[in-house]
């Protein structure tokens, strides 16, 4: 009985503080979402009854400097998981899963009527609602699937305690647009991308994806599987077929950590065979002494050695960069990966290179010449081809042949030269030599 009374008192204190301090100037931060503030207040009272009060209060100082939220991975126990957050009362219109099924099937859901949970007659986001928008919870053990293009109306928080699958396992593009500002993958939650071209889109610039410690994003692994916020790609599979996703931008409650490859600045990159590829990378964010690792692989996932620069090390802050180079051993596709790692976050940036040359060299036909006698025909001279050029360097000119010489001092010879770029591409040019004896 004492335990029940304590919990009731604890809940009342939390609810009172949330309502009292949410708008208080002393707690206000323009870039801090309201739900983070609520978490922080509740966490404070959790600390009061915790054996690790001092340690978690130190953690709280770190999280008080939150920057604008996009995608972030929560690793501190100081922030409650989405399951714990359900201490707040359910709101009329909220949805929760009743079992496994499709998102757009009302039979997958129950809806709260203000007192009890009823069988749903619509799916979450099917129809326009007025604020407060309905929260959606996928329970542990339930799998909800979105295997067609789907756009929801405004939603409140979307909480994944179970599994949310996007896509149908094919290479067809699937776009899911969740009109919510808060999606939480709890410690038991799984967000799975089931297909090669699956996009999860959040229209709001204020949208945030929270990943509690233990929450996962899995599925197929292509760079076309993406999480997009306000039109900007914030997360994509890093490649490699591991099913582990890297985030283009990850924001923890303490700040942003983003791997950046500044040279080359974009993808894709076409490189001539035999050319050395130079690269430069670093990170953005408030972290210090961040570890980095460069990895280069070919299309068969073989590791390619760097020619210059460290393959790993530490960067003191975001103003410091690391440079290197490698010489592709053959024509192939190569993937350059920069992994940035802090104590709580790993972020990856990549650049792709297609090392190939399929372009023929260019050159003009040498100017024609005339001579009086057959004996006056000059020997072959490759310098008469004087404007040879190629996209991957300077091509080589060689003599090929002369057409049959005339039997008399009257006729023409066609002289052929070959222009070769050394990468399997070549052209022939010809010079016409006219023999015309005009001397009596």
C-alpha cells in the first residue's frame, strides 16, 4: 500500500511540474522540443530516488545544451524511454496496435474514447484531426507494415515499441510520409526498411527521430533507403550489406555529430584509370577528440590500401581535418568511407568512384601533301598528327600503314596513323599523299 501511495504522489508531482514549468522562462530554450523538457522534468524526479543521483545530474547538464533536433540517438538513462513516458494519461483519439497487421487496416488498431479502448474504424492519420493530434503506439511484440505509398494526416507522437516495417521487399520505390514531429524507436523498437528504394519522409522541419539505447534501424542496405526531414536526407544506409544504417545527421541531446567528406564534395565521381584519388574529411559538432577511420573497398568488397595519409586517428575538434589518397589498381567501382566515432555515436560519410575510360581520343587528319615523284614520298612521321587529345591524358600516335604505292609517278597514297589513349580507346586518322609529276 505504501508503494502504491508513493507512485501516485510521484505521478502527481511529475504532472504538476510539467504543467507548471513547460512555459517557464527559466526552462525555455527555443530549439528544445517541449517533449524533451517534459522528459527532463520527470527525469529530475527519477534522479531524486536513484542511487546514481550525482552521475545522472551531471548527464542532465550535458543534455541541457540541446541544439535543433533532427535525428539523434539517446544513450543516457537520464531520458526516459517511450514506454516509460506513457505514465502520461492517454488522450481521446490516441491509437495503439491491437496486434500485427497493416498500418492502413483499421483492424490493426484500437482507439481511446476518453475512458476505454475501442476497436478502430479508421487507421492513424487516415482523416484530418484537430489538435491535440492523436498519438500512435506500436506495442512490443506487434509488427505493423506499410507496404504501399502512404501519407498520413497530422499525428502526435509515434512510438515504436514493437516493429514498423516499410516496403514490400521489392526494388520498387516506396514512400511513407508520416506527418509527425516526434517518432521514437524505444529500447525494444525496430524500424525496418524492407526494399531497395524505401523512403521515410517527415514534412515538418521540426520533426525528430529519437532512438533509445537498444532501439534499432535494420533491413536492406542501399543508399536509396532514406529518412528525409523537410526535404533533406538525414539518414541513409551506409552500404556494405550489413543492414546497419548510418545517419547523415545525428543529434544527441548534447549536440550534432556528422561525418563530412569535403574532398571530393559530392557524388558520383568518375576517375580516369591510373589517377590518384585525393580525399579530405572531418566532422561537424561540439564533440572533441573524435576518432576517425578511413576505409576503401572495390566492387567485390576487397580492402584497397591508402597511398598516403593515416587510415585512423583522432580529431581534436571540428576545425581539424584528415587527408589521404589512394591509387585504384584497376578500372572498377570503389567506395570511400569515413567513420567518425564519439563515445556514444558512430556516423559515416561515403563517396563513390567509377574508375573507367570509355571515351575515344580525338585528333584531326594531317594536312594532305603533294610530291612530284614516288621517290619523294616522305617517311612516316607521327608528328604530323599535332592536335591529339584525350580526356584522361595525352594519347600515343603510331604509324599503321600506307596504302599500296602507285606503279608510276601518278596517283595517291593513303597513310594511316593510330591515336591510342592506353585505356582501350583509339581512333585512326589518315593523310593523303598525292604523287603528280608535272615536270617535263
